[in-house]
C-alpha cells in the first residue's frame, strides 16, 4: 500500500515537473524596425554601413534568409499582432488612425486578439514601447491595456489637430499609462528603449513578453544625439541606422547585467523595406528602397533570433517564415497552445528557433498590403476588393494581381532581382510552380475583409 502511495505521489510530482514553471519560461524580446531593408544590415551583405551589434546577434544566433514581413506599416503590425493575414481582419492597406480618424484596431473583435493578451494568459508580463499608430489615444487612452499590454510608452502617431504629436524623435510626444505629453529635450528612441529596460528591471523574476516597434529609421530623417552635425539625407539615414545598432547593444548589455540574457529570446526584424528615397549597396548591387513594392527588397525582411544556450549559434537558415507565424511562435515558446477556437494562419517556428528542427513547416509564404486604404459611407475599406500580393517558396515567387490572377513568375535562385518574368514559360518546372501557387490562391478568399471595428461618433479631426 505504501509502495502504491509512493508511486501515486511520484506520478503527480512528475506531472507537475513536466509543466513549464512560470519562472522558467523564456522571455521574448521582439524588436521591429520601421522601414529598413537588408541592404542596411552588414551581416546581410550591406556595404554602406556597419552594424556590429546586430551582426553579433546573427553570429551568436540564427539568421533567416527567407522571412516575409508585409509591405507596409499597418498590414505588418496587424499580421504580427494577430497571427492572421490582413485579408481576414481587413488591414490590407495602410491606415494611419490618429491622422485620418474613422477606423481603429478594435480589441472587441476576436479576430483582432493580440499575442499580448494570449501571453498574459500564460503568465507573462507584457510591455510595448515605440510606434503603435493603429489607435488614437485621445479616444482610447487605455487601448494598450485593452490589447493586452501591462505597460507601454508609445509615440501616439501624428494626431490631426495636435502638432506636437508629429514628433517621434526630438521632443517626442508619447503616451504612457499616465497619459500623453511632450518629453522636452529627449530623443524618442532613447525613451522607448529605456522604458523596456526599466520594465525588465522591474520584472526580472517574471516571464516577460516585450514588444519594441522602433520608430527608427522612418522619416523624417533626423540627426541623432551621436551625430548632431549630419546634414545630408544619406548622412542622416546612416546616423539613424548606426543609432539603431547602438540601442541593440544597449539592450543586450541590459539583459546581461540583469542576468537574464540566457533566458531571453531576442528577435530582430523590420516591418518592411527601406523607403524609396534611400539606396544602399548589398553584395555589390545597388538596392533602391522598396517599401510598399512587390520585389524582395520590399518584403523579405532581415530576421535574426538570438538566445545563448537556447538558440543555436552561428546558424543560417533558408526556412520559410512570415509575420503570421509570430503569434503561434510566441505561444509555443511560452509553453502554451493557440486556443482551438482562435484561427491563425501562421505556423510556429519555435522548433526551428530552438534547434529542434532544421526547417519550418511552411511550404509557402505571403505578403500583401500595398498602398493606403480608402473610406466610403461605411468607413474604412480596402483600395480594391482583392488586394494584390506576392507568394513564394524557397525557389519560385509569383505576383498576384488585384484580379486574383498570377501575372509574374520568378525563379529567385536564378533571378533574385526579379528581372525575368517566366509566366509564359513552357518548362514543366515553371508550370508546376504556377499550379502550386494557384492552389494557394484557391484557399484565399476572393474578397478581402473590411477593417474590423465598431463605428463610433465622428471626431472633429476625421477626414470625412
């Protein structure tokens, strides 16, 4: 009888220990730059800049070659927050809520549930600092909390009728749980980074999910505290990129000083390619910024994951992934599962990140979200019923028109700059590729959703 009792206690003890204790769950620090392509990250072959701290993340971690963001700000943010492609929640175009009013990223719609809310359910402390821009803090001062963040320091976005809010860099206008105000004499990127670091100091014993959507290096191109005399457009852009790299080094140093470096999975990426006014050199080729463009320079983002002891060191992977994979990845890293009644399009890449698998489960990845949205009598709407998009695998890529027709085919191994359209090729490999992507298109709805939000009373600054 005592032996049976011993086995029973042992069984239950084993069951409990098999669960991931809250204080042993890895932290997640997700850093997303605003408007920067691979041609400005030296570990990806950039020749006009040096980014030693970012390079160190790649050297000590995992660098992805085939990671898709969306082409613009709002679609990328909506996708990573929800794990869904924009055609489901309607954010298939850019929509600057504080500037244009009308729509907003509505927490009341289940389809807009964020990774932050789900990570809180797993016991995580959550914080965001940087650029949000998909809600208006004048209307919804606690919107970050409603989206699942315990704490935040967000540039409000350019609020129509409030000139001070245009500033994200010098004298930035920032919203925190205490409200919005100008931080005179401060440099915004320092505030966002320091806020995340302070949150980490306050919660070293808790698992943390941290979201740092940097304002840098999005225009306006400005001087930085380190290079106050930079005058030309290119000099200022380079100064901003160097400042990004400095802040990455500061974050890594903070993780080390707090003794949480080896339990913090740091993910570094960008929301889309560089702006078209900036040209960089990558591996001997001049690359014009391709934000909002279909070419790889617009949507194939730098993507680096680092955590000593958890993420393999010095690994370069061709595994496919896109921003819809982020939510399920965070959930799996946190020891949970995506709720069965919560639809996501992405697939977790946690096994790849942790070195348990060599490839992702993705057979293709997708990017969509070109141009600004429109409005009609019912509010915000997509520019077209079906938004153009690109889909690719490790070799082939297709461009899909707003008529839901494949109009371009490229072999990215042979033609990385997408100069040679193979759409009329009679080669079997090319026809097979088109057949594959047509099956993907058959899965995609014929009509994109409108942005999901509950209409509210008109604001004085609304554009209609």
